[in-house]
């Protein structure tokens, strides 16, 4: 489903940024512009756009993570820190939860928000495609609504598997393919209402048009499950939520 016309390793390879075809080297910069622009209004936009549903999708992810005190957790593309905060509650002080993101604006909003709530976590700017952590370090790795924005999803998934301990679990929460009968209404909402809310609330219509487009360009449920398997994960399964508006994929590193 990647829109590349050449192998990923070529510096002239193309990929997609929403519906646009761009050079791979350009994509990360364009994604960075989106998240620098929306960072300060990101949380309110999430509640407005999803009618609060993102909280339920994240709660389900947290319950599937089955976290126990003392575990080491990596939250990739963690943004404003919703998952990290919930993970930290479950690991307790003996655990280690890393809030990471490639975008320092998103991470700053997240870190400040957590500090205001009395939650102090190690925080790092890092690219999911080149994680600065040793092999086999984490019990759980999560990425929520982040994979869609990555240029080389296969490299990012391989990195996620690399840093998981044997027996550790990867959780990928992402927009996915909605059930067919709902597609017309969902498309109308995505291409009319989302950019309108983006304009009124975040002063940025284009970033929310990118959101709608990037969802359509993201691999569907079965394709993403196959990508997790290719990355070396086992016992791969997924759960559709809200009729496939989002899906939680999970896989285990059996070493
Ligand atoms: C839609 S936000 C999700 C934030 C948070 N996980 C949540 O669910 O609310 C997507 C995040 O992915 C991050 N991101 C995009 N590409 C990335 C990459 N290559 N490595 C790490 N983070 C990335 C963006 O900076 C952004 O903060």
C-alpha cells in the first residue's frame, strides 16, 4: 500500500504525503510542519473530532497492553502523552515509561501537561525509524496514531520489534478501513467537517485535510497485520473499533 515507485533505499524514492506524491526526503519535514502547527490545540481537537471516542480507543489499548508493576514501556510517537500517563499509573514507581516523539513541539506540550499533573517521565525526541534504545529492552512498545505518518513503516516496525524483550508485545493503534456501508458518511465527515473544525479551532484547515487523506493512504487491517509479521512479530491479531474507523494491532516478539 506504500505509494513508492522505487525501492525504499534510493534517495530519489517517492512516497505519499496525504494524496500528494513527494520525495521520501521531503515527507518527514511536511509531517513535522503539521505537528508543529497543531501541537498547542492537539488535545482539544482530538476530543472534538472524535467526539471523545479516542479516549475509549486508548483505554482498550491500555487494557490489551496488560501492564504490570515494574515493566519497561516505550511510547513511540507519544505526542501529548495520553498513553504514557496511563502506562505510568500501571507500572508504578518501579517501572520505566519513556514518552518519545520525533516532534519537539508535541513532546513539549505532552511533557508540560504531565508535569502539571505530577507525572515525571523520561522524555526523548527520537525517530521511530532509528530508535536510540538497546535490543530487547522493553516489555511493551506502543505507537498510537503515529505509524501512518512515518516514511518507512517497515523500518519503524522492525525497530519496534528490535527493542522488545523476547515475549514483549507491540501495540499499534491507528486509523484503519471503515466498514463499507459507513464509508460514504465517513468520507463526507472526513473531507468536510474535519477540515472545517481544524480551521475554526486550530486555525489550520490543511493539516486536517492531510489527516483525512493520510488515513485513506494507510494500509488496511490485513495489510498492516502482514507488515507486523514481516517485521518478525508473532501471534499477530487485530481488533476493529467503531466499525473499523480505528484498529488495534498487536504482535509478540518471540525472539
Ligand atoms: C496524531 S499524533 C499521535 C500522538 C499520540 N500518540 C496520541 O495518540 O494522541 C502523531 C505523532 O506521530 C509523530 N511522528 C510522526 N513521525 C514520527 C517518527 N518517524 N518517529 C516518531 N514519531 C513520529 C508526530 O510527531 C506526532 O506527534
